[in-house]
C-alpha cells in the first residue's frame, strides 16, 4: 500500500485495474485506493507480469503492506509496494535546562513547603530537599515531621501515607520494647457510680451529644496525671522532661489493620462534651486518613481502650518518647464485695505500663488510685 | 555628548549609516519628499538623493520583501514601515522570508535587513493605529527585536542593527520621538541583547521597555517618596532577551512587576513572567505582576484610551500589591 | 511528428538539441523516481511534480547566464535541475539528509543553491515575487547588468504581491524577468474561475510592462521567447512578463485526487507531451537516432540511480544541531 498523502497510515484498495497474468509497464495504473483525500490511482514503477495479488478489493491495509508481486523481464520479483528501510534516525539529545538565578544564602524551598513547615513546626533549614536542584518540597517537610517523632528502623516503602504511618509506628513499637524497661500495674475500678451518672446525664442530652464511657476515662486519666506529672513527660535521650500540657494520645484501630494514637489536646482542661467531640473527630479522621502529622507527634501519654473488642484487660506498649501508657478494658458485671455482702457491680480493669527509668511502682500506683477516685465522682469530671 | 531629541538621534544614525556605507539605503512610504511621517528622515532625500532614499508605493508586503531581496543581493536596506499597524500587511514576507530564509536554505543565506517601525498608542488615533505588537515579533525565531527608550539607545541600537547580519526590527514608540536625551555621536554601536538597569533599588524589579520606561521611572519616584525603592530594568532588546539581567535583578529584589503596552493576554510580559518563574522561582517572595493594556481595542476618547493603557498609577499600584499583600 | 500549430523553426545545432532533450528527460525521470520514492515513504510532506512542464524550465534556463538570479516556486525541481544543481543534492534534500542542497531543512519545496544564484523554492504562492524585485533592485543600485528571473504560476497572479511587485518593478525599472508558468490551474481552481481577466498580457500592460505569451510545450519556442525577453531586461528596458502556456500531467501534489479536471482534458494535453514533441522533431531533422536516444536514456537513468544512492547514503543531521542556522552568529 503506497503512501499517497502527507500523513497516510492506511488505505482501502477499492479496485484492481489489472489481473494476475497481465503484463504491465512502468507508469501503468494498476489499482485504485481510497484515501482521506479521495480516490487516488496507484501506478507501478516497473515493467513485467503480475504474478500474484495479495490484497483484495475492499480491503483496508496499513501503508507498506505488499499488494502484489510482479515478475520483471529479467526474472526478478518486485513487490508492490514495500519500502526498504533506510538509515536509522538519530535519537534525541537531552534538553538543556533553563538558566537559574540563585540568591546566595537563601534556601530553595517552595511557598507550599514553607507553609506546611510553619504548620508542622519544622525548620526547613534542617530538612534535606528532594525537589528540583535540591529544593525542599512539601513531601520533604511532612516526612521530616513524621520522622522527628518516630524515626523508622528501616526505610519506608509503603505506597500510601496511612501504610507509611503504620510502618513508622510499628518500628517505634519494636524500639520501645527493646529500649524501655516497662513495669506493669493493674487495678479494678468500681464503675457503678460512673455508669449511673452517665445514664442520667445522657438522658438530658440530645442523641448527638451523648457521652461515652471513654470520655470519662480520658478526663479521669488527664486529671490524675496532674497529680502524678512524671507520667506525663517526654523522654529526651537521657532524661524525662515533664510536659506542661496534657495531650492524650487516643489509640484508634484502623480498618484494614493498624493502629494510630493521635492527640486529644489539653484533655485536662476540656469538658466531657468537648472531649467527646474531639474523640469522635479523631476517630473519623483516623479512619479516613485525614490526620495531621502534628497530631501523631503531640501526645504526652497514650490511652488504649479495647473495651469494645470485649477485652477485659490490656497492657500496652509505651509509644516513645512518652513514658507511660494507660489501658482500659471492658466494663463488665462482676461480683463485688460491699460491706461483707456480694453483689453484681459494673467494674473495669485499668492498667498502667510505665517507663521504670522515670517512675516506680509507688508513683504508678498513686496514679491508678487517683483514676479510681476520680471515677467515683463523675459529676466533678 | 550633546542633547538632542529621539527623532534627531535616529536621523543622526541614519545619516551616519548612509554616509559611511554605500550599500545602505532607505525605503518606505513618505520617507523622502514628505520628510517622514514622524519627521525622522527629514532632509535625507535632499542630502542623499532618490536612489538612496526611496519613496515606495503603499505596498508593504512587496517593499518589505524587496528589502529582503536587496539584502540577499548585497545591499544593506533600512526599510521603514510607517507604523506597526501597517506591518500586518507584510507579515508573510517577514515571517516566511526574512525570518526563515537562512534556516530553510540550510544556512546558505543571511538577510542583513533593518526594519524600523513606529509603535504604540496614546495620541487618540483609535484602534487601527494604536497597536503594540512587538510581542508578536519577539515570538519568531530568525529575527531580532529591539525597542530603544532613549535617544542614545535609538542611535546605538539602530547602528547595532545595521552591523547585524540578520533581520533586526526596531520599534520606536511614537510618544518618544520628542523626548530629549544626551547622545554621544561618536559612540560605537550598541549591543543587541543587553538590558540596562535605569534605576537601582531593592523593593521590587520593574521590568519594561520602550514607551513604558519613562512611566516606570515616574512610578519609581512616587514610590521612593514612601520609602519604597524599586529597581527599573530597561530590556531594550526583546529578542534576544537578556534573561540573566532579569534574573539577577529578581534575585536581588525578590519581587517583579512587568510593564508592557501590549494587551495582557499572551503578552510579551507573559513570556518574561514565565522566564522569571522558570529561573527565579526560589527567589520570589510574591507572584510576578503585570501591567499591560486592557483587553479592548484602543478607544478614541481620551479618558478611555488613558484607562486602557498602562499608566504611572497602575505601575505604582502593582508594585504596592506585590509588596503589601505578600510581604 | 510535427506540431502543425506552430511555425517550423530552423533546426538547432545537434549538440545543443541533444542537451535540451537530455535535460528534459532528466527532469522527467527524476520526477517519476520521486513519485515512486514518495509512495515508499522515503520522501515525505508535500511533493509537487513537474511532469508535463519540462520544456518550460529547460527552455527558459537557456536564456539565463551563470550570473543571473532565479526565484522559483514549490514546483521547482525542473528549474533546479536545469540550473545545474546536482540531482543527488536535490534527492538527498527530499530525503531530509544533511547532504541535501538545503541540509535537509527544506525538503521538496525549498531547494536553495546560492552559489548557482538559485534563491528557492518558495511555498507561499506569490511570496517569491517581492524577493525577486529586491534582488533586481540590488543589481540596479550596484550597477550589475544581470537579470533576476522569477517563476510563478497562474495562481500567483491573484495575490496582492503579484500586482505590487509588477508595479514596483515597472516604477523603478528593475531588471526582473517575470515568468508566468500558466498551467491553467491554481491547485484545483481553473484559471477562468479565479481571474476576471485571464489574459496575463493585459495584466502586465496595466503596469506598462511588455508581455508575450508562448507555447510552453515547445522547448525551442520557450527558449527563443525567453532569450528575447531576457535581452530586453538586460538592456535596461525594465521588467518583462512572459506567459508560458503549459500543463501539468500529474496532480497538483501527491495527495490530489484531481476531482476538478476531466481525464479527457489531461489525455488531450498528454498528446502534446513536450518530450515526445521534441523527439519527433529531432527525428524529423535526423539529429537523433535510436542509438542516440538509448544512450541518453541510459545516461539519464544512471544519473537518477546515482542520485538515489547519494541520498540513501547521506547522513542525518545530528539532533544537537537542531537550532543552528536560525541566526548567522550564535548568541554568546
């Protein structure tokens, strides 16, 4: 199929003007082809006899397809119309980059990265840039923020940010178990007053503002930490520095596996309603992947509660650089001794895993005792 | 050094060229007997005769193409197209011959042609006589485009154009013909492709050319009264563009405002802005601003025409915008 | 066979006659080979064949000296070959190779050879006329008594540049030889459908330019008419317009299905094939026999084959050179 128009890549052979066995000479019209410009005659450039026809009338074939074979007088066979490949065309050299102006002493960071750096409280100068010419990009800033709290033990290769977060946390857990001397305390708390109060309180509230037990537990934990502040500290290499604020990391399980513990900021100063709203928001965003890096690095202590999963007691692993983790189980009906008699009471197992470099069992015990005491006066939470 | 007007400086350069090189001749409408539409060529016919100062019929396409042919034939023609508005009739000869003959012939031909055109608006001569199309010409590989803003540059760049073996288009803003400036009639020809800093500053780079340079300097004075010292860069050459001068200025000031009398959309200012973005992105503290003509054919009524064109107030405003809201 | 329509001139010298025949045959075979190579994809873009018009370029070129200048159109293979530009350089140009006459930058429509004063190869209809006027202007101003021959088609006569150029050339008495190759069609539009006044001579007269018409299928008539016209221009009389009436046997370009003209009309003109007509006369004058013709055919075939070999063997320009030859001096 000859190339007959400027950008022809295929043609339809509409009619043969000659048959097998016909003699043809140079310049004869041998067939007709339909192109996007209309019907164009196909001429032969050789003299001889048509030996074979390979494409039938009505067929559409790409240019370069052999249409017929002609035997020349000298006996050589000529193919209509197959191009002979020519010399290869050179490949493209790389494009030269445009001129760049540099202001000496001025870091190469994009406006977007600068904004995110301000939000995440990252110093751009300390970040290694992976953008054009070593410029600092948004991704670089976010990675730096995540690494600052939980430096990974092995390189991160996860395809999505949630997976990457999980990997970072997993690495942190392994390191925690290796390096932190954990000690564990547990106690059982009588929740009858708390549950009664909760039920009455929730009757007064619209459905959307009802409180869950978890809000009481968070508040009690936060207020108890005021009494035992060394459990609300940050480990800095060789010593624990008490945190002025109490940000409770709420352990939230993710669909598809994995756990995150974003911060409920200033838990000691928020009302139960505010804590409830905050909890709901964290859960929603954790499950939709909308948490900010700062929320993962801000907690000063973590609370893990597996009551919904039906677990009675949970001893957690401390999230470095925190120095303690509080665990709450399911509220269950158990026999309880009240003034010598046995009756059924709703009770809850509360645990503390703590860094023995920072606190000892005595202080830990005081903490749990405080939590217990606070939960006996739910109205004051 | 003597003080002379822009038009006198151009005439002086033309006279010097006609005297110094017998291959130079002028060709255009009313350049001879009429003395030139803007009186630039006044007296040259009397001095050099009709063979070297040729009045043409109103045939822009053919007399510009003839300029190309004469250049190929060994002459050094200076073709005057009365204004850029009429050059549209010669576009085919400019784009398909002047700009491309060297390339299409595989490097066998050079076209040492100089074309002068008056350009710009501001005299209430309405839409068909008020274009600023330098940006269109700067788009074309194969030609060069200069826009002198001072009498000294009008002389220097025209002489540089004559020494260039390739086609050079010289745009003379019609509002500049009467301005005064110091000119050294003994100075060597200038260099095409080099911008000049007209005023040093650190708050922002005001980048402009031709008829807008004066307005930019006035705006700079106004801003200085408020303690804002802007740098004014006169591009002088649109193709080739002095990109390194532009980037060096922006590296110092971190802000840029481009002033261009063309319409804003697809303007020359857009090209400069893109180059600043490509080469100076990490130096910028604010987006690059543009002060251009409004998206309207230039109207006749004075208050309308003034509103359509870039003005001092608009430049001041653009500079404040780029400093204030983002600084 | 003698064409009974034109007066019988005296036979030309044998060597010259055989030279004219060889040149026409070279153009014919070169064009046929180009058509074949286009269908094989070796030549791309646009290809405008000169088949049928050979007598025009070959005849007219006889009137021009080495010193004269030539401006032509995109259908300029005949003019280029008749001017003496090597067939290999032209074929390589159509292949796009670096050993092409324009380094492969132009292709079929933009043949340039400055050493032979061949200034293109213009693809914009009418676009070459102003350039020809300028070349003639330079010659006049520098006192060089040489002619600039400007080939253009009947289609160009509609463009403004035609009128502006004739006017300016006449006004300034410039030595331009305007050669209108009237093949009766501006691509697909017949002359009487695009010209209110189809007589070219009257148009020239409107600009006070002397004009003549000649049968473009008769190479000797074309040669004779062009010699006289060129002599007038060379004398300093100003421009001259020669209308050369001819016909292209092929389509406007390779992509043209020729819906605008009847096959009968084409066949009729083919009966006046300029090469066949000239061959007939040469035989009549006994200036050529079968052996002569066979020798010429073989030589021409060899030239075309060599041209193809030259093109096939030619190098591609390296891509690093993409932006060269935009300006004469590379920017620092």
